[in-house]
């Protein structure tokens, strides 16, 4: 009886520690997102507030509002929580890819269809996990919040399709700029596309890998799955990727208002030797 009681005490302590880690990580995610909002506020004022309303601006404000709201009002329905914020970020990335590939309808259909196809396995797996979840009696409700569940050894599986999706979107984002750089001429705009896409992918990939590794250990499983870390990273990077395009547009003194959705030229770039400026023979999405 004494050994059984001792094991129960150890289980309670481990559960308490894992939930406390989740709480601290959730607070850290919120703090990170708040700091990110204030850090990018000058860029938002300069490049967004004075611009006309376009798809990029709608998505920027939606991301600014929805990400913090989801972290502030976190609910146990984690699949809905992740899907809603990811949809905003994915729409921005899809629009950029569509513009890069000259707004061809088949590209838009293929990319949207691929994103939906990659989302289905995660949604199905999470729904199955909810249906078979083994709820445990809370051994210490005074100090442990919520309803404990048994740790799922396959908790990392829903993160694999997003990882694959992010990799494909990154490859599509940088493929054409790299191809044009090699076959025609390197330009600041294409360099900006490659740089911003690489930075976004590297940070999101690091966050996904951290979460996948965290699900493999009992002490960090609750923390990485319930802290909102990935939502905070997605939201902040979505803000940065839009601002990077608008910042380049502002500094280059171009006439397009939504440069993050400007189509790459098919006939190359024209350089004005006198003024040292570059012009693009392209169409704007809006």
C-alpha cells in the first residue's frame, strides 16, 4: 500500500509540474506576441495605416487581432484554435505564391487544394484523439487546473502535415525568384522575397520541431501542446512577412500599393541607369 501511495504522489507531482510548465509557456507565448506587436508597431504605422485597403491590409489586421484573441481566450478545442489562426497565415503565403507565379488560376487551385488536403489528416487525427481520450480524475483540484488525460505517444503526428505544408510553400516561394536570379538578373525585390521566405520558414520550422520533440517527453507534452507557442510564432511571422514587403515597397518608391502581392515579371527587370531605380512590368493583385 505504501509503494502504491508513493507512486500516486509522484504522479501528482509530475502532473502538477507539467501543467505549471504549460502555464508558464502560455504566458511566455502571450508576452512574446505582445512584444512583437510593439516592436513592429512603427512599421505598421509607416507602411500599413496610410495605405489603401487591399487583401494584404485586410489579412494584416486580421492577423493582428485574431492571434492575440486566440491566445487570450484559449479553449480546449485545440484543433479549431490552431486551424483558425493558421488559415490567416496560409492565405497570406498562398497569395504571395499566386502573385509570384503570375496569378495563374491553376496555381491558385493547386496550392489551395494542397493546403486543404494537408489539413484533413491533422483534423481527423485530432478528432479521433478527442473521441478516445482517457480522462483521469484530478488528484489535486486545488493546485492542478483542468482535467488530466493520459499522454498520447502519437501526439506529434498532427504536426507532421503542417511541417510538410510549410516546406512546400517555402519551396514554391523561393523557387521562381532563385530561377530568375540564375537565368536573368538578380534584383533587390527577388532577394527580398527569398530572404523573407527563408526567415519565415526557418523560424516556423524551429517552432514545429520544438513542439514535435516536446510531445515525446512526459514533462513537456502538456506544455508544447497547450501553451499556444505555435500560434504566437505564426502570428508574429505573418506580421513580419507582410511588413517586409510593404517596407521594401516604401523604400523603393514604387507605385504599387500592395507589393507583397506583386507579380514577378516574365520579361525581366528594367534598370534605369540615370536614377538608379528599378521598375517592374507587372500587374498588382488589387
